[in-house]
């Protein structure tokens, strides 16, 4: 049985940074404490990106000792707010960072592949032609159970502001939050459908699950703050009443289980899971 914790979208900046009624640093601190207090071990923690708010060196300097408190290994997907170079150097300790931070590793007999989907321009995601080719090579029908990871949703989520983007007065419109070439992503992974246990992502600041074309897609909530993403919703809306949270994922040859665990926000009385 593989067990991992899925966290996402921490948006660390200064220790006091707050937005939408949420504080990023104390919320992540509370999430890490909750993970460390789990009454069992997990194989790793998966962070699906946006560790930092602006991708600045001081933000990764703040993140490094905080995330080092985790008692489990951690793997990162690069997010659109991240700096891929600093993330690899400061948080992973790589001396020679890749242009695109893609990784493949194994745990409990399963293959986990993480793709860097940040387009380096805005919040819409994109995989390059080379990444799609690597995805096609990976997604053969035969092989170990497979888990795919990226920052951006590679499937529509039935929320217009995520799927199509949104308008703001006196500003250029915001584009879609999706992976721009999500249809190409889905075509690439289709041959591996039988061994693909799930596709895990972040970016949308909301727990979200989709079953599409025989594949399970799952977004982790944000460790910072949640955004509402209801059907028909035309723009993101903060939900400061909702706590920070993480997903706990268990997967074996027959079954995948996802539990969402809410974490009491510092100075806010909310129920824990
Ligand atoms: Fe993001």
C-alpha cells in the first residue's frame, strides 16, 4: 500500500503575508504540524506547487526551514508562482537545476511522474512538445501502477472561471486556469488508463475530484486559503471561513482512497478531521 499526503498552493511570502482572509505562513505551519502528528507513517508528501507567492529568494529562504520540519520526504511540482530554478536549488538541493523540473521515481512498487506545467508567462499551464513526448513514452499500457502529477488541472472542472478564465474591470481578462493543451495530455495518457491510478494537481485552491474517460483526477485544497469554484461561477471568490487542508491518499493495486483533512487555522476555531 502506498500512502502519501498531498498538499498544494502555500503561497509563502513574508511571515505576515495575508490575502483573502488567510495567512500563508501560520497556515502551512499548522498543516505541517498536523501531518507530523498523523498516527501512522506515509511514504512521502507531495506538494503540487506555488510554494512561494512571488518566486523570490527570501520566500524560499522562509520556506526551507519550515518544510524541513516534515518528518517525511517531500516532492515538489513547480507552480506558476514558483521560480523553478530556486525551488530546485533551495528546496530540493540540486546543484544543476533543469529548465523544466520533471521527475520520475518509484515508491511501494508504483511509478510516480511529476511534470512542470508552468508556462513561464501567466497562470495558464502548458506542457512543451518534449514533455508531451516524454509523457507518451511513459504512458504505455504495460507497467507498474502509475501516478501522474502536475500543478495545473488537465481536465475541465465545471467552473467557468477555472475552465474559461474571468474578466476584471479595467484590466485585461484572466485566462483559463487549465493546462492549455489538456486534450493533448489526455490523448498521451490514454494508453496507460488501466494502470493509471490517478492524476494529482493543485492551482485551484479547492479540493476537487473528476472522473473523466476512465481516469481519476484529484486536486488538493490549498494550505493557504480556499477559493470557491461552483458551477456557473464567473470569477474566483475567497472563502475565508474554510480552513487550510490536505489530502491523504492511499493506493494499492485495487483501490484508491482520498481523505480530506481540514486543519484548525491559528486563532480560528474550526473542527479538525
Ligand atoms: Fe497556481
